C-alpha cells in the first residue's frame, strides 16, 4: 500500500471541486451531494468483468448501491455497484464528480 495514494486522491478531488461549475442550481446541488458523500480514501478490492480483482480506493459512502472508487493503475475514478462479492466496476469511468452524478 502506497501512503501517497490517499493524498493524490484528495488532491485530484480538491481540483475537481474547485473547477466544478456551480453557476446553476443543479451544479450546486450535485457538488453539495458529492461533498456530503466523500469519505477518507479506503483501500478496497474491486471486481471487474472476467473475474479480475484489483486493489482500489473507495472515496464516497454508498449512494444507494453505488459508490465512487479510484483506480490507481488507470489514474481515474469509477462508479461501482455493491454486490455480494464487494464493489463491482460497471464501466462508468472518469472524474469523481461525474461518476457520482451518473447515479
């Protein structure tokens, strides 16, 4: 486990928050909901298609059955759904706020 990863994740998220458009009501509401869902990055095992698993980082609390995960090997965020076997990548990738707002 690399101790720098949580700091890198926090820096990426802080940058996204600073750049997120909040001129409209929808933007402000999305950003407020995202901020409320944030958690300290926590290492988790994520399941991918084909039975592949990878150590990743959970960055939000669940929003229903969904949560946002950081994939360090890819360098971006993913929306995952909770399953009986842990978080499952559902193919929604990109910025953390965008993944969160996809729900």
